[in-house]
């Protein structure tokens, strides 16, 4: 290769492909018939990879999916090794998941006429700048058959990088798909009948140092709706007796699940058996505060898709590090209400006695928590289209 007459993108790519990589690697195609997809997965796309692979194999049981670094040795920056891989394996599609652009693989695919599909991509605005790295990534992006990005900002970066608008699609991120937590339908039905239209909310996995904030929030809710009911799940189930005393000292009537007491009409707070029966309380309460998020208590942390998948609107504090990606997805979709402190928690819980506000948050949260399946299908669509096109040619 020689850089003469090339633009900065091709020069940057030429420099990248001069880097050392494995050589002399022997690649063998898989046994049996069926088309082959070579899949390269970046660190930021591991969740997506598992779901995409399952969906593709469900649609095409005869498909062979070979992952770089697992089923096939990574050619790194060695173009000759990447070309040897393509020649030996004869794949139908190269699927890139995540934000990495493996230069040798993409170049080898392009040289052989192999379609390249990029998905679950989060693009950096610097990729549209004039650094050598940005120029190289623009060159690699130029001929990709489909560019599926996770967010609107990445979509705009793709346009600025020179991707054809017709090939760029914003899918949203692939969210982890979690099965809804189970519950006894008999228990749910009986308790729902007892509630008889009362507003209920759930304080889930509450550490001791957040108990007072929850009590004050419920008192605020009662001022808005005098029949409001709080389901309170302490992080430590053994706290139930002491917590009942604390609640009663503040003027609230209490029932305890572990004493087989029911939330009758005069009960203000139902203390649950700690972290058990969570699926039941999420179903009964249209609003959930997830504990530990005010005080950064990782022990208390629950996955935010638990209440979201069961139609409960979510309130949380600023400490969301353990499930940062999931919280970011919910916040970006206006699917959760973040509060900074105990005072804001009380305000939010009081405001969320209004059914229309609850419905909007809960609907958005449900869409995010179940959207992984839809996004996965949108990623698989161009792959399956390429496979079908290859079959007819």
C-alpha cells in the first residue's frame, strides 16, 4: 500500500493497519451447512450480543455465529490475517456490536464485498473531528451497509461522519430483558380487593438510615390522599418490630405481614417481610421508591427494571451507580423521577398520588424495561435481510 493521493481517512487507516497483529493463523469453517455470521463484540455491547445471538438463531436455526475472540482468533490490526479469516470462513455478514471499529476486519470485509453491519453503536463527537482516529473511523464507517445507533446524539455524529442518512437508524440501546418477579395470584387478588381503590405506594429495600425519610414521605402522601397506604419493605426483615414502633410513634397505624395482619381501611402502613414477595408489592403499588438510592447503600440496591416491568412508576435518589446504565435508560425516556434528598422524596411521593402522572411514568418505564426485545429485532432485521439476499443470489 502507498498513501499517495489518499485523503486523511485512508492515510489514518493505512497507518493503523501497519500495526502488528497475529499472523499465520489457520481458520477453519464450522461443520455442517448453513450461512455464517462473524460477530465482533465490544465491551459495551455484551448484553446486546447475547440477545442478538439468541434472536438470530431463533429466526435461522441453521445459522452459524462465530464470535471474534471466542470462536475465532482476533486478527487485531493484521490485515493479511483478517483477509485469511474471511477467505477461509466465507461468512455472509460481518456484524459489529458496540463502539469499536476493528480496522483490519472491516477493511478485509470491504475488500471482499462482504456486507458490514454496525449496531448498538455509541459514537463519540470526536469521531467527527479532524484527529487521525476520527478520520480513520469515518473511513471505516463510509461503506457500512447499516449503522444502528443507540441514541439521537450518536445519530447526529454518524451523519457528520459522512454515513448515508438512509443507512443510519436510531434503535435505542438493547436493555437487559428480565422476567417479571412472580407472585401468588390469590394473594394479589385478595389484597387488591382490600385496597378497594386506595392509593398505594411501595418503599422497597429500605435501609435503616432511610426509614425516617420514607415515613415523612408517606405523611406527605396522606396530606394529599388521606386513605393512602404504604407498603414498606425494610432491607433487614428483623427491623419490622422496631420499625412498627417508630411508625406508630409518629401517629401511623401499622400492620405487619409477618404477624399475618391485613391492610384494613384504618391502616396507614403495611410492613412486609423484607425482600420477600417483591413481585406482589410491585403489582399492588403503582409507585415504588427504590431504597438505598438516597444514601448510596449498595446492599439495598434493587434492579430498576423489577418495578418497571410490573407497571410501577419509579422514584429514586441520586446514588444509582450499581445499575447506572439501566437508570440512564429510564431517565432518558422520562421513565423515572429522581430526587436529591428526603424533602424532595416527600414532594415526589405526594405529587405521585395523581393517576395521570403515575400512568405516564409507569408506561414509559414499562416500555424501557421490555424494549430490549424490540431493539434486538431491529438489529437482527438487516442481518437477516443480508442473509436472505445472499440466499437468492
